[in-house]
C-alpha cells in the first residue's frame, strides 16, 4: 500500500508517519513546505509525482476561536482545500481519507451523535469543516471522512499539554465542567486511519462518513483532573482542578455542550476501536513527564 500524507507536521500527521515507519508501510509524508493544500497546482504536483493508492489529509485550520476573526483563511484551508485534494485524487485514481470534527454538530443532542444526525455547526470552524466534508463527497466517490474529537497527544499543541504546562506552575486550575465529549488520542486516530486506508486500497466498499473517537465520555473538567492526577505521580505536585461553567469562561466561538461521538459504525466496518481515553491519557502524560532512559538520551 502506498500512502501520501498531507499535513505531516501536525499532531495526527506525526503519529501517522511514526506508525508507518514502525510497520514498514510505504508512506510519503509532506508538510506545508512539501505540498500547500490551498494551492491546486501544488496538490496536483504532489499526487501526480507520488501516485499514491490513498491520500490522507491531516492538514487543517484548528484555531477554533481565531476562526471567528479569520473566516476566509479557515474556509480556504478547511473547505476549499479538501475539495481541491478530492478532485486531484479523482483524476489520478487515488482514494482519500479526510479528518473532520465533532464541531459540525451543535451539541444539543442528549446522547452520542451518529453519522446520520443532522449537522448544525455553531461557529466558523465547524461550518468550514462541514463545508469541507461536502466538497469531498461531491468530488470523489472513494473517500472516508473520519470525524473525531478532543484530540491530544505527545506532539503539537493540545488540551492535555496545556494542562500539564499550567499545572507545573499553578496550585489551582479552573476548567469548564458543562461540556462533555470523547477525548481522542492522536495515536488512536493514526491507527484507525491506517486500517481504513488498507480497506480502501483493497477495494472494499467502505466509502462514507464515520466517527472515530476515544472510548468513554468525560467533561473537560474531568479530563483535566485525570491529567493533573497522573502528572502528580511524576511531579509530586498536588493541583486543585475546580469546576466552572461555560458562562464563567466566555470565548469568541461557541462550543457544543455535547460532543459525544458514537464510533460503533467505524468499529463494525473496520474492526478497530480506540482505547479508553483514561488509558491513552495516562500513557501520554507518562511519555511527556517520565525521565528519559539512558538509551533514549544516548
């Protein structure tokens, strides 16, 4: 299987590249310098040159609050670019895996969102990602759109790493407790997308939209508390995590109160289910805070 990865410098992209290297999978990993996804000619050159079986688009504009003041940039990256990639894939006979988000929903549902639930984004970021989904569907039949949520990992900027940074210098943190979702490790996204890529490459009838999120539901407050408690094993610093409401922490962009995603369709189709978020979060905290071994520093 030959894979072309766009957005290789992001937290999910780096996990996909590491996984491919570990497994000996043929992967061309391109960051923005290697392929500008907002430039049709750049995309065309990359796909024509490498002739991949499957393209994975892990590039995105993810600054949720800044998107409210930069809508044109958010739409160029999240809406227009996926359409350009899908069109180029169609010309060259490649399949496409595109990463989307829980923010395509408004969070008003009581239970977990399934793929057939109507979309209703609350802000520019979610609307731009939903437009990107439509662009992919319109231009390429052989695609998998994977919606995920609350992504964290050892690479890049994310909530888990922010909590560790703040807990290193503060004795008390305040975190929103009335928004819930499924924390998802970048490692699990990489694993799941690699399985989906193999299915597409094999010609299996798997095209469509799926949810791929961590197992288990938690609030931002509960997630933060688990992170801080795990960190204390390494640092010896007890840190209080106090619960606040969304109203107590106003942001430029509105967030869904309920970001639960049901990943049952993905599990049934591809035979892969993400690990419980508690397990993965502990692993990431340990990887970031545990002392390096002599072998790692040599």
